C-alpha cells in the first residue's frame, strides 16, 4: 500500500479590525436608511437631524475603511472580513460624499 500523508492546517481566526470594519459598514448602511426614513416621515423639517445622522454615518464609514486597511497588517489571520469591510466602507464613503456634494 502507498504511504498516506496526513496534513494538518492551523485554524486561523478572522482579523479583529476586519470584523470591526464590516460592522461599521453595516452600521453606516443602517444609518443611511434611518436618515432616509427620518427625512420622509418628518416631511423635510428638522433637516439638521437628518444631516447629523448622515454626517455621523459618513464618519463611521471613513473610520471603518481605515480600520479595514489596518487589519491587513495582522499576521496569521484570515482577511475575508477585512476585504468585505474595506470594499463596503469605500463604496459607502464615496456614496455619502457624492450625496453631500450634490446637496441632497
């Protein structure tokens, strides 16, 4: 019989900052929907409230993008959530910036 080789792979954990980045992307996305619902139900009044929620969501996405990029420096970790969080935060950040520049 042929000799059978047995390989063992170490189970790697997800990068901690990558999890934070993905969570911040989800929070920013939920705050976007909260801002849209606030604007709809308040019928355009209290614009400072909608603007504050939107600005906070944009800052969350910027911070999440930075944390996602910093998470790639963690060694012996899986970087799946880092990739997802960085891309999602980057897209959300560009969308928020576009909304602010348009003036909506």
